[in-house]
């Protein structure tokens, strides 16, 4: 099971993420949007959205850089495993709490407001629940990480991630003995990648390139009676 979940499942999740996102953009481009409900209860949306998005972005890029940067490069730059582990605990903890508070505000708003609830799909609510569960698990890993400030546990995950992305064998064995909370956190993260193309999260892949290159002004006319 360890080999399947952490040696095979990552490739399934990443393949669906890539192929599914491309297929959705090509087949249903008009569904590629955030489906924003900002006109409803805007104040709570703004505060919750800022906390959530800032926290998530810090966590995402922290994971991306921390896991995929070669260990030797960190050492060449004078960054020790101990320092990197401490930075991950402190910065990740602050960002995680910010994202969790913002996410709970967004969930409360979406779940309790009848108008917003009515315009929300099952996928909208489900992905928010998954993200909140992932944040709780992520914060839970901090309590284990502080017991391993030598950075040894982090090196295991770095080795695992780099073996996965370079298609090397033995990736799952690298994290076979880590705490269960880490495994649950990793599995749920991969599952979020798996369902990513089928949710509003696809807007994360968007960039307003065409907007800044648009050919002139948009002309808006009021509706008029055809008889006039």
C-alpha cells in the first residue's frame, strides 16, 4: 500500500491534473473561471479571501521550493537542514493559520448564506472542505516536525519528491517510516491535484495575458426597442 499511495498514486494524480486541465480548457473554456460571488456579503469575502489566498500562496511556493530544490544546492548556499526545518515550521505555521482562518470564513459565508449556497455547486463546497482538511493536517504536522528540528524528516520528503519528478525508483521507500499525519497530508495533497481539473481551482493556472493585449475598448450599448 505504501508503494501504491506514494510510488504510483502521485503519477496518477499528476497525469489527471495535466491532461484533465488541458482537456477542460480545450473543451469547456467558458467554465474556466472562479465563479466569484463577490457581490454577495463582500466584506466577509474580502477579509477571508485575502487571508486564505496569501496563506495558500506562501504554503504552495514554500512547498514547491523546499521540496524540489536539490539538497546540495541548499548546502552550497549555506542553508543547513536545521535552518530550513525551523523556517518551514515558523513560516509554514503562520501561513497555515492565516489560510485556515480565511478558509473557515469563506466556508461559513458559502454554507450559511442561502443566496451563496444556492449558487454553489457540490464541487465548490467539496473542494473547500478538502482544502480546510489539508490545512488542518498541515498544521498538525508541525507538532511532529518540532521534534525533528535536525531536518532529517524534511530530507526524506525532499528525496521522495525529487525521485518522483525525476522518475527514479524507490521514492515510496524514502517515506515508509514517517509519521501517519505526514502520510495523510501527502495523500490528501495528491488527491487535491487529482480533482483539480474538475473544480474552480483551475483559475490558479490563468494569467491575464490576453487582457493586457486586448484590441481597444469594449463597447457596451443599452437594450433598445427594435421598433425605435
